[in-house]
């Protein structure tokens, strides 16, 4: 599991208070990053993370996606940052859809979520049309920090503990500089 996927899972577990199941292997060398269920509403979520801080590939795009172009090593990074990649491959691949059904995730009874380091103009509308919700990774980090600001609790979850320590250190550093 990638670090960004761990952070997203920690956000979903400890901020949203949802039950999670990460890294579900599927046939065809496919994988579901995260399934989540809100135990109160029983709403279901299939969450895929595509976070990159690389200047040219940080934002999700609405550029065209092609499975054939994805096979070209020099074009893979750009293809993995397209809405079409997530729509067709991460959410729409038959191996993914079959595995989702094993967990009771049938078309129309769950939300599809992409977590990204922002997105280009027009992507949000195209995602909405495709039935996909976008979460900005940067906002998740801030929400985690805000949720546990001032908490003195020890977190056993390594990812959450690291984020909590970072938020606390940042807050203390700002206070020492006289910035509130």
C-alpha cells in the first residue's frame, strides 16, 4: 500500500469514522485501493488514489485516455492522471466490477471517489457527469490536522500518528514564531 493510500485510509477511518478494507486484489493484476462503508448510513464507497506532486502530472486531467497509449512506457504517467483512466480502468474494468460484487458493491449502490492533488478546469464537471466524486488530497491532510489539533491521544495507527505529530509540530512552530 502506498503512503498516500494509507493517508486516505486514515482519513476515512478516523475523520469520517467509516469501516475500511484496503488493497483488494482482483483478477487480471488489478487492485481496488480502498472500500469503505459508513456504519451509520450504510453508504458505500470505492476510493481510488492518484496522488502525484510532480509538476506536470500533479493534477487530474480530462485529456483523452487510451489503454494502448497506457502501454507505452513514456506515456504511462500522463495516462494515469486522466479522468478516463480512473473511469475506465480503476472503476470500470470487468475484473474490478466482479470483485466489487463479491462485497455487495453493485452498480448504483456505491459512490466512486478519486483522490488527487487537485484537478484541471473542466474535470470536476466531467467527473460529476461520469458519477465520480473528487477529493483533493491537500484538503484531506488539512482536515486530518484540524480534527486532531490539540489532541493528546496516542494513535497506534502509524500513518495517523505521523500526521498528528507533524500537525502538532507545525502548530507549535507557528506559535513559537508568534503566528496563530
